[in-house]
C-alpha cells in the first residue's frame, strides 16, 4: 500500500496540465536523484517494477531519474505487510 501511495504521489504532477517549454529549456537535460527506503522489505522485482514505472512517467515530461541504491530500513515491530484479504472497509449504513 505504501508503494502504491508513493507512486501515486510521485506521478500526480505528471497528469497536471502543462505548457510547452521555452526554447532555451528544450536542450537542457533535467535530472532528479531518488532513493527508495524500503520499510516493508519488498522483493527486488517489485521495487524494480515500481522504479521503472516512475522513471517512464517522468521521462514523458523530459526528466531523467538517477536512482541511488535502495536502503532497507528496519522496522520496530516485526510484522508483515497487510494482505488484501485482511483489509476491511467500513460498511455504509
């Protein structure tokens, strides 16, 4: 869930309307440096897939992402990420 939320927040500005860049900016290469802090200890495949999605979205607006290595963080309580089956929605009355 945290990865999905992070991707949504990172992709949100991409969907916003934008004007054409000035002629002086067209030749400039914009780069963002990013690093993932993995608190849930996700698989490398999941992290690579999420990184690819974000990189493609930003590439569409002319921004390249340089990725620092992923940092695995320790959590205070040993717990598994919630599964879809364990998430409940409040019922409507």
